C-alpha cells in the first residue's frame, strides 16, 4: 500500500503544511497540488464542494505526492466512508465533543474488528494499491476537530479513544464557542491558552495535532507549541489576497496615454 | 438596456482593469468578482472553461457591477453568438490576422444590418434588459486580438473595420510570432516597439486597446502608452503566486514543539 | 449585512409570495428570479437538486432582490450548515415533529451562544457582507415544517422554541398523515381545520407562517387566515401547466395546407 | 431501426407539434417529454445547452415516444455529427443561405456515398437499434433554417439540394434580416409574405416545412398555409408565462390575517 | 402504476439478475441497461456516484425495461426519500443490524400510515405514473443488507419487520465482520454457512433474498440455495476484466513490421 | 519536459497499445488507466465526451504513466489548441483528406515558427513541466486520420507534410467510403489492401501508423504489417462484451432454491 507520507514525516519529527481546497474544481485542485504542500484537504464542510466534485479533486491531487485528506461536513458514517472509498488518506471530522462521538467517528474509518467501516474501497484500491484492505486501518488518518468548550471539557476522554490519530483545532469555532470573536491566528489570551492546552494534552496522549492558521508567522509559532501540522488559508483566500494586492496596486494608474514616469 | 460600464469609463478618460477567469467554477468567479475589477473575462481559449460552465460564471459575475467579457476559443460564429446570448457584454476574439477575419468577427457580434448575428438573446435579455435587441449593437464590445506578425502587417486594415471597438494584445503570442520567448511584461525591445506601434495605431483609428500584463508596474506603464484597459494575471496565477509565497515562508518552520523565538 | 427583505415585509404587515425551484439548473433559477417573487426556495428535499447545483442556483437568485431560501432534505446539521454557508437567508426544514427536533434544527442555524452552527460562511460573506458573522443570527430565518399529526399534537411546544422564526405547512404530507389524500389546496374539512389551527397557534406564539399552495385563489384565502407567506407551485409545475395548455390548444390543428378559417 | 415518427406523421398528412428545450437539464427535458409533443428539440444555438448536457437531455426524451431533434449552434460538421451519434433523429441547422451551405450541411448528416458523415453512432446504436448504420440515411432528418434575405434569394437552389428533408423558418431572424422588428407570430405583411413564399416553395420541391411560433392560433394558421410542423415557445418561456400569470394574480393579496371574502 | 417486474418475476418463481452501476455517468448506465439485466442498481454507497448524477442514471435506465434500484450510502431518511422521489423502484440499505434499524429503514420507504415517507414523488410520478401515490407502498422494494455478525444475531427480528421485502447479503462485509478476508464468492466454510443461514431464514419469513456475486457459477449456486436475485460484478469490474484480458492478449505482440505468422 | 513515452517506444522498435475512452467520466478513465495501456485516447469525436469532462479525464490518466491523447471532433483550431493546453500529448484528427487539411492540422499543433498554435499551455505546463513551451513542438504528436478514398488518393502528399508524426486508420470510415460495410478488423480484401497500402506508404515517409482494432489477433496481425500502435475497442465496448458474456452465462440459471448440481 502507498505509504501515508504524513505519518512518515511526523514520525521523523517534521511538521507538515496542509493546503485547503474550498473551490469546487479539479483544475484549481491540481494547481494547488503543484505548490509544495505536504497534504491537501478537500473541505466538504465549509468549502463549496460536494462529493461528486470532491472525487475529481482527489484525482487531481493524486497526480502529485501531496497526501489527500477530506474534511467531511458532519459526523455521518455515509460520507465518511464514501470519502475513504474515494481514496482520502485521512478524514478531518468537525465538532467532536465527546468520547462517544469520537468513538463513532473512528469506528467509521476502521474496518472490523477495529470499527465498522463497510468494505468497498473502489478508488482507494487504485490510489492505495491492491493490498489496501489489509493495511488501510494503519494508514488512514482519523483527525477529530476540537473546537468547542464542550470538547475542551472532555479533552482527555476524547484523546484516549483508541485509533484516534490526530486532533485538529478550528480556532474560529473554538473562539466563537468561548464567546470571543471568530477568526484565525487568535491573540485573545483565553483562546490561545485553550489552544495550547489542547496541543499539550494531545502530546500527552501520543496524538498528533493540527491547527488552521492564517499566516506563516502564526503557523510557525503554533508548530513551536507542538502542532504537527498547520493549514494555511485556502485556495479562495490565497486568490483573494493576491487579487486584492494587485487591484490596490492599480489604484493610482494613470489615464490612458498619460505616459510619464512609468 | 444595462449600460456597458467599460464604454462609459473609457469615454470619461479612465483606464479600466480586467480580471481573468481560467478556473472552471462559478464560485471562484464570484470570489474574483468581489475584488474590484472593472471587468472580468471568462477565458474559453486558454482557460479550462467550456460553454456550460462559462454561463454559470457569467451569472456569478452578474451579482456585481463588473462587466462580463468572454474570450472565445477561436473565430467561430457559433461560440461567439452563444457567448453573447449568454450575456457577455464583449467578446475577445483570438488571432485576428486580416481585415477579412476582423470583418467576419465583428459581423458575428452585430445584428443586421450591421452583421449577421442570429437572434435569440436568451440570457442577455435577463442581464441587459428587455430592450437588449434594440441597443445590443451599441453596447456589446468587439475586441480583436492582435498577436502575430501577420496582424502587425495588416494593422491599419484591421483597425479600419467598421464596428471594431477595441483590440487586445496577447504579448506571449506576439513575441512567439516574432521569434522571441513568450511571456507577459515584455522588455524585449522589438516586442515593446510592436506593442507601442499597435496601441498608437489603435488610437489613430479611434479604437480602444487592451494588454494582458503580469504586474501592476508594467500595466501602469502600458496605460501610460495609451492602453485603455489591462488584464492582470488570472485567478489561477493569483492563487499560485500567493500560495508559493506562503509555502516558501514556511520553509524554515521549526520541528513540532521546538518552541523558541516564534 | 444585507437585509432580509422577508423579515422587513412581514414586519410591515405585508404577505410575501415564494417561488419554488425543483429543476436542477442555475439558468431556470435565474429565469424564475425575474418574475417578481419575494423569495425563491431551492428545494433539496423533493426537488431534483443536490448541494453542488444548489449553490449555482443561489448565485443565480443573487443577481436579483429575491430572498434565497433552501429546503433541506432532512434535519441533518451538515446540509443545514452547508446551505447557510452557501448564502441561504433561511432554511425550511421538513418533518419537525417535536420540541427536541425543533431545538436541534434551530441550533444548527445559529452561531453560539444561541446554537452550534459551525463557523465558515464562505459564500454567505459574499452575499451578506463582511459583517455577516455578527448579524447572521438575526437575519437567517429558521422555518420548521409542520406536516404530521405528531407535530400537531406538539404544536405549542414546537412553537415555543426560542429562535424559531416561522413554520411552514406542507399540506400534502399533513393530509397523508391524517389519512386523507395528499395534495395542495385542501378542501377536506379536517385538514383545513388543522391548517387553520396551525396558523392560529403560530400567531399566538409570534411565529410567522407559510403554506404551500397550488393556485392564487387558495393562497389569498390562506393569507386571509393569517399566513405570512405562500408558495405557489414550482418551476416544473408552471412549465407543465402552460405546456399542457398549449398542447391542448393545438389538438384541433388542421392538416398541413388545409388553410381555412385561420 | 426505430422509426422516425415525424416522417410517418407527415406522410400521413398530419401536422406535428414540436417542443423546445433551452434549459440545460435532463429533468426539465423529461418533464417536457411528458406533455404530448410529437418531437422535442434540444436547442444548442440559442438555448443554454452544451453537448454534454444535451446528451442527458436526449436520454430523458428517449424515455418517451417524442422524436428527439437537435438544433446545432452553427453549420460545423463536428457538432452535427456528434449530435447524430448521440441519437438525434434530426438536425436543425441555422443560417443556411446558399446551395453550397445546404449541401455541406446535408453531407454532414449522411453516410457515404450520400455524404461524408463519419462512422461511430455510439448512442444512436442504442436509440435507433443495431441496424442503425444501414438505415440512418433514410431516417435522420436534415432541416435547414431559412431565415435571411440571402436565403430567400437562393430559395429554389437550397430546396433543390438532394437529401434535404425540411426547412425551418426562424421568424425573428428573418424579420431582422428584412429590417423589421424580430419576434414570433409576425403580422408584418412583408414578413408574412416571405414566410408564405418559403412554405409554398418548399411544397413545390417536396420538402417539409416548419415554423417557430409563439401561440397556438398563429401555429394553426401557419399549418393552414402548409407548414408540416410548428414549434411553440420553449420550456423557459412556458415557465415564464405561467409564472407571470401567477405572480400577477397574487398582486391583490390581502395582508396576513385580513380574512374577508376569500 | 408501472409494475415492478422484479416482484412479478419472483412471484413467478424466476430468479433475476441485477447489474451494478458504480461509474458516475448516464451514458455508461444506458450502455449497461442494454445488456439484459432484470434490474440495475445505482450504487451510491461504494460506487462513485452522488445524487445529482444518480438521477441522470435512473433516467438512462428508464429508457429500458430494467428495474431501477438504488443503494443508498447509509440509513439516512433524506437520501432514501430523495432516491425514491427520483424514481427508484427499490432501495438497498446497507448495514441493517437490528430490528429498530430495519423498522426505521422500512418506514422511510413507506407513506403513512405504513411509514413516514414525505410526499413529493417528483420524478416517480413520471416513471411510475399518475397513480404512483396510491400504489407506491406496494411496488417499491425495501431491501435490507445483512452483512455483520450483529445482524446475524438479530436475523429473525430483522426479518420479522412488517414491510420488509427482501434482504441483500454483502459477502465482503459479512466475511470481514466474521474475521475472514473480504471478497465475493466466498468458499470459506463459516461464511458460506452464514450466507446459507441467512437465505434459509429469509425463506422462512417470506422475505426475498439477494447476493452480490463475482462469477456466474457462484451466482447460480447461490440461486440454488434459494436466492431470488444475484448481482454480478459491476460496470467498472466488467470493463476491467475484459480490458485486462485484452492487454494480456497483446503482451506477445510482434515488433512493428515483423509480419510473420499472424 | 516529461518525455513522450510513445515516441520513445517507437524509437526503440516497440509497438504500443492504446486504450480508448468514450464514457464521459474521470473515474472510468482512471480505471482504464490502471490496465497497462501505453496510451489512452479521450475520444471527443464519436465518444460521448465534451471538453469540460475531457479535462478531468486527462487528469485521471495523469495519475499514471499512460500517455494521454485526444481525438478531436473535427479539424477545428479552437478545440485542437484547447486539448493541447489541457495536457494532451498528441492529437488524433479525423478526416484528413488533403495536403492542405493536413498542413492546417499540423500548424494548429505547433508553436511558431512551425505553426500557429496560440500560447497558453495552462495545464500542459503542469503535466509537461515548466519547460513545456520550449520542447512542446518536439513532444506533442500530430496524428492524422486516413479514412476516405479521397485521402487514399492524396496519400503521399499528406504523408509529406512536415511535422506530421503519425497517421491513424479508421477502418469503419475507410470501408464506408469504399462502399463496403463499416466495422473493425476488416477482412474485405479491397479494404485490407487499402490499409496495407497506407501503412506501407507511412513507413516510406518515416511516419508512424496506428489502426483501430476490435480484437488482439487482428491487432497483432496489423502490427506485423507495420503498424506502430493499435487501439483495441473502447471502455464502453469492453464493458459490454464482458457484460454480455456474464448475462449469457446466467441464462440457464435455476429457479430460486432449486439447488442441484451447483
């Protein structure tokens, strides 16, 4: 089976960077896959992406070595299993708030006897190789989102669930849940403390941790705190940031034919 | 009929900036339409976009005041007329190399007696208004690409075609055709001279001129030479440039938990 | 944030009319959006529409002032939140039969502390404006369908759920549930009584009410009973009704060349 | 090979009615196919439909006995042949203005030795049957649009082209070309005369004739003049007409709870 | 209402064969529908198919007499009801492990008072006929998958659920659940015994039984055990098997121009 | 630039085998790409595939080493260039009947000064590498179809066109054009002679030759005659052949429960 390069990098003590796909297009996915991200996540929760388009995006990512991940819209076995069958090498599941929810999520990602994933890895066979059924339980990453005060309260119970590979912090939801303004790259002390509490707990349990970030400086700081991987922005945000820069830079354009100092 | 804001701006002596859509997605088109471009061109020639997707992109652009343009794949009446029926307020036609080609192109954009455009403005009625048929000939922009040595040789004949509103310079093809390396923002003297010759000729004939550029500095220089509008990059290029910046900025990331100066 | 014009109309004592989109096409959606409906609902339950197509339909509706609503297939947080993120200004949720179900539905539509909606309004930011996160809880309509005898029995409990903006009566399901033939514009006394009971209860609780109708006469009668909004038919039904009229009118066509009295 | 029911009806002296598909959706196509039209035309010229969607629409039509036709965007062999391979039982080709254009069109629809259609009837085999290659030249309808003054001037030459089955009059383009306002159901005397001239000439040459109409009364009048088939409106127009009726009928709706005479 | 030919065949003591659609394309579905299968199942669980594509596949199947079935991704009322509304004449539901789960599944497929299916058979009206609402409860097949040890333990309780028409054995999941290697055409004695136990129990309860098979020999053996229908492979597997045969047969191809014994 | 493995194989004296994609699906394309074909051709002429779908199919093929080719619908520069920009490593162009047509075709595939291909290799950059513009003229295969008596008569003139890499024989069209029944694997002596004449002429001109075949035995025979590559059937035909085998093998199935010799 094709190796999961994220597990390899983390085992070697390297932090990985994750790109984020919210635009429903296999072409933009392939463009993103050329940039050097270690992994790319198709976001079916807040991204504008549904299953049928997602598959073509996983195919596009598969033309490169970037590890394909999927964030599912919700903790629902149908879409979790369909995403794995489509060749996702890891599932990010939103809003895991209790041990039971985490167990349910992990079970949906694992073949018996470790879980109840149904058998039919139609494209995973192609992407992973013919021995996928034998090794999938060891390669597919289960990544639970910790993003509410409820989850904070159940942190150790969640982290103790067997088969949980990693947690992922959504800072916007976490802040919102704590009564603070949503957003990336939180500087609000209580939210920062919560984030650091989460990553520290994950480390104690031998669980990997990831954080969604808005800028490299913050992402590097977070890695310094212990995060194993960080996402930076998204395809749509990258496009917007550079587009806004360009449009702003054109504000002082001359009138046609004005010539001059340009 | 809804006014063509490009014609208005140019009449007022203002240069406009054009965004470029190569990603086949109505969502990325709508994101681009939020950035402040005066117009947005769906590129059906070198962009990864076909007619059916293009219509949804025009719809997305129509949620804003940005003027929707389409670059057709080739000088073929079927796709020119379909694009206009879909509500494009201007057509950029590649590879216009002679007076005859230019006449054929312009005719496909104009209702009789000025041309042979077939009647059926199915979505143009919605976008333009119920009096679209009466005024379309005055509002829809015909924009011929001048991008070969052959076109350079026929420049005055092309520019003299009645009903031609603007020309558009593709610097990559023009350079290629002149035996120089293709690319935006040409500094190769012979290509620069050709570009300046084209814009000067256009001005003489009362025809507007546009240029595809890669950076604001060059775009402003080109406007100084007389160009009425410039395109800057494309959705995919914007995304790539910012993505590469971010990935590069993450190269010196620490190991997880290294903490330190961040 | 862009105002929700339905709330405004209702506050001003005006009944609104809602169009219904069952055809999976952004073009037919845009055609429907030109007719003067106050709101348009993309029906993901019984309409032939899935999420990816729905987004393009919301974009098409967004070219006009019609308020975009979505009926979700079921009370499932994933699709409710995705629809809101896509810019729906209200969610119609089928089969709300108890207080608990209503609370769960409303929670999925509200950011903390009023609910548990996850943060990521990717297209809602574009449609609603940059201050969407601050005001969304006040603008997004929660509309619970009351359409079973079970719901009738729990009516007051359902209507008392904080944050519930409106209820919507599906007369076909309601009749079916009562053992009567399904269909719009019910004249069956027991069903009419149930409908009037529902709208009266809604009024008592300060909750708005809507009804799916098949003809203007019935819709106006229902508004007279107290309904704040009525849906009339659907895109597919409108097309069918007029198409059947035309085909019927052609039945007595002559033979080719028969000439005669025409 | 499945019989072409249009040829049968015409041979029996019956006029047929044709529905028109401009909405890009296999579902709306199937809804239209339920109404009793003798044939349905997927309009790839002025309709919002591209090849890939068109195929699904032909499939939807194939669930019924309605004869599937396609109007191609332009006289281009590639799309004519692709449409036939997809199972169209007739091609309506716009803007046939000369004998040469008509010959080129007919040739693209006929296998050698009668034409140069390339062999590969991938879905036509399914729709028509395994003997499609042997009989296709006899069953597939070639329908040339006569819609310009240029075509009027070449009428007899066009009608004399061997293999031409029918002509189709586009009254909007015809009027436009004659300097009259475009539109269906022309009452402008010169346009009416031109239309009657065309149908009379077709009859002389043993060529069938069709007309695009806006109302049954006019369509029946046209059949009386000799037309063998008439189109009435389109899916989008049907929807719009009934929708506008409904919205208008709701204008005098009461305020919620006003009760009263309803 | 259009008869369900599977029920008819089974009542007449005939076993039926089912084709399996995993490729997301209405064209491949139509090709499959030409081969003589009694029924065709669109697999939304392990197939690469989502709702919007599935509808076009049901349309393609509807051009023939093959009975259209859908396997849903999970026991979720929304997608079960949407599939039925789209015209599926039977639902295969994965992972039914208890009486309660079976009751919930059956209820979602039945109109009141036998269940809680919501009313709105938008395309089922077209496929089934105008009396669909009256007869749907009698024609639509409910097919529960028995594929875990948990289900084996609850076999009689599951089979006793009123309204359950058939069970379907997924041998790969069943084997996996029993700690045996997954795969079709099991020869592992304990799995074979479990399969035979299931079919025998179904017969006792008057419930039909189906099995997913990989080869005709095994399928015929299974029918001999009592199975009423068997699936054989899938569209993608058929393509792969023949493709691999062809590629293998070309391994000993000569060098170009080698001529020789061919 | 990524090497064109077909050119390499041919230079090494090896014949290659080509798979054929007519189903419009990136998933079926990826399944086909797993079987060991040296190249895969997306057939936009007789296949049910349009540009937008074709791009996703090229992406799917790009996950493997199979060389991606495209057959365009017709000799039209727009689609030829779009296909190359999408990353096709070769274009098969139908119906090349004269030197002029062949020159036009080749020119559309070559950047100046060897042709007039427009510059904008948006996905070809990704697939081929950043130096694609420099080397594309040497790597992209131009493959002209010889399939009419007209082409036979102009054979040497066509084969002498500079830049023509290969010819491809469509035996169905060739036979049809010669007044013989269309079909693969021709045994009709005059057609066989024509085919052998073509391949011999190609060899004389140093041009590669390919043939569309229906069975390995014939394909190997053709290679023996000198063909450098052969296509075998298509995705849809492979599926059909195996499906028909399976359905036929099930004809003698027992009645349910008949038990017996199985």
